[in-house]
């Protein structure tokens, strides 16, 4: 039976993020131990992250490994975008994925359906990889951590998978996938890259 969290007390709780510890008091259920994160908790957490971001920006990054072939494809794509580095581009892909595709059930289902497995696997199985550190802002980090906790995989893996999916859409010759990319996604990425 699910606990209805009837008996609650304020307790000190800790949360680990990128090897740093956030500590605060919040409501905890006496019976099952669940943290009932209220708005005060979320606010303090966000504030803590933002303060940290000012001084320790280098902590706000995921260390990813990408196929060198994928990086070459990204560089080729960026020939039309002078001044944009691959790391900014990758951050753009992740931002667009979470803000545009993941929040839209129709778009995300469509991407999964159309995904060109042959290309996806060629990126994913490539053993020749390069390490890339991608920096994110606190808001994006919170989103990444939430997804990573939900899927029980590290935030770097979440980023790698998102980038693989979108790079597959960018490089595929499949007509439907290309159309989906060009008509429904590309404009958002262009907007991000223009603002970068
Ligand atoms: Zn409970």
C-alpha cells in the first residue's frame, strides 16, 4: 500500500549534485522517509545552484564521449554557422531537445518513430571517440538531473543519447526524417545558435 505521508516532521536533508552537497531542512515523512520537497525547498535549491554557478561554473558540466565521426558531421553542419563551436552546438541540441521535443508528446513520438537506426547505431557503436565537456546553466542542469534520476542513468549519458538522436536526424537521408527535422526542429536550433 502506498504511504499517505500523514506524519511529517522537518528534517535536514542532503542532495548530491556533481560531487557537491546541497543541504537544507524540509518536510520528511516519518513513516516512509519520503522527502516532501515543497516550494521553499525548490527555491532554496535553485538559489544555491545559481550562487554556485557564479563561482564554480566549471562544475556545471557533463563529460561526454562522442563518436569522432559524429563530431566531424557536427563540424560540417557548422560550416554554415561561423563562430559557433561544437560545444555550443551540442548545448543547443540538448536545449532544443528538452524544450521543444521532449515536452511535446507528438514530436517526441514522431522522432522515435522516424529515427534512422542504421545511422544512430553507427554513431553509437563507433569505438573511436572523443571526450567533450558540455557546460549547462543551472536550469538545464536541474532538468538534466531530474531526467537522469528518473531513467537511472548518469546525466552525461542523457546528453549523449539526445545528441545522438538529433545528429541522426541531421545527417540522415531518409526523406520523412529530413522533413521532420527541417520543418519542425531546425528553426528552433537556428534561433538558439543565433542567440549564442
Ligand atoms: Zn510516507
